[in-house]
C-alpha cells in the first residue's frame, strides 16, 4: 500500500503506515471542514471530496484495496451463513483502526454497496476516531445504521438459527475439551 502525503516534497508512506497517514489526513481535513459546514448533506459532499482527494488520487494505491475488500465481501455473501461469519470474523480481526476509519469514510462514497456489508459483518466494530468532533459523525450521519458500532459488532438478531446452533455446538465442544 502506498500513500503520498501532501507536502512540498511529496513524502511517500508505504505499508501499514500508509493507512495511519491517510486516516490522520482525512480526519484532519474533515475536522477543518466540519467546523465550517453544518451537519447535513453538505458534510456528506465534503467527506466525499476529502476522501477522493486523499485516498483515491492517482498517486495512492487505496482504490484497489477497497475494490478487493468489497469483492471479498461479495464472495463471502455467496457462501452458507455459518461460513460467512467465520470468513468475515477473520477479515475483521486483521483490520487496523486506521483501516476501519478509512472504510467508514469510504462508505460515504459507495453507501449502497459497502454500508450494508460493513454493517452486517461488523467491520467497523471498535473503530475509534482520533478526534471527538469526528467521533460525532458516527451518530450525526444517516449513512450507517446505529447497530454498526455495537460492541458485539452485529445487529441484535443478525444470526440465523443455523449459525446459533453452530456457535452453540462449538461452545459445547470447548466446554467438553476443557472439562
């Protein structure tokens, strides 16, 4: 992954640090815009502008990252329900806080495709912004449903009966092994 910081010398940041640098830059720009604009569709447009400028510019590699992540989530959607949760729990465990922040902002660009998947599989679970003003975006925007940020990461009745039985069987097997 590569991110080019906006500076006179155009510093290139690679790897995991690229996510941290991009997340910090997007939040900084959104914070500055949020102080000027009311929380409305104007803020949605401002977030889209900032995100495109910072993360989807030609010098950045993030667009392929988001495309791949969405393709994997759509692939997971074709699996049986129990496998869906296993695959997405592995995916979610690999996401850093900076990646979750960028996914949150990406949802403003591609809400109809990404938001239902991010929300359903709890990809934004435990996301923490670096700034209290930006933290308010989680509750002041209508892009994401409220259950997106629940500590357990899922809506209350999101699991099917088959998933509950599978989880119950796994828990029973663990108790048997421990006992």
